[in-house]
């Protein structure tokens, strides 16, 4: 974990100069890569999608463990949020820290989420995934047949209903 933090600091991961940065209280952890926060100064709630990771769906192998891991990292805590974008569902895409811990990278390092490089690679996250995979941590301890990236899992398991 310390290596992930040091790597993030060394690489100067602070995002674009135009990124909004704010302090917030975590209100709810929805799954392993999204949460609801309340901005401390504005008393306004925002839904966040963690930048650079893709966590298993809740009904997918390792989905509950991923959400539990994120709850342990941020649940009920004050976090620093740095927005990078807004996704197609209107959620803020963000890098999140609890103290000096870079949460996005910690989720990959612990094997609780995949690195998601579609919109840009974050070396702290991709390095964390490489370490977790090599060590067989988290979802990397699952048999290969159960270790599907969420997008692949969703394709094979479409949701029913409206």
C-alpha cells in the first residue's frame, strides 16, 4: 500500500489544472467503484465514479468483497475528491483520497478492482493491478473462469427487467 502511495506522489498524480477539488463526507458506498458524498462546504450531495478502475458488479464474483473493501477504505470518512470528468450517467468521475491514501490505486493494488484504461491510464492504478495479479490478491485469487472484467461479465449476464 505504501508503494502505491509513494508511486502516486512521485508521479505527481494531481490531475489537470482545471480539475475541481473538494472535501466531502462519504454518505454511501454503492459498489466497488462508485459512492455518494456530501460536499462539506456546500452541503450538496454528488455521486462519484472512481476514475481509472472498474469493479466487479455486485452479483458478479468478488462484487460484494469489492464493495466491502471500498466501504472499509472510505465509509463514514472525509475524503478529498478531484474531479476529472462527468460520465454518461451524470456522475462525477474522480480521484479520491483518504488522508494520504489514493483510494483508486488502493482498490487495484488490493485486487478489488481492475485498472480501466479506456479514458486514460493512471500508472499508480495499472501498477497496483500488476502487483495484485502477480501476488494473487483479491479477485486475482479467483479461478480464471470467475475472473471476468465487469464489461465482459455484463455482456454475458444481461440484466432483466425495465
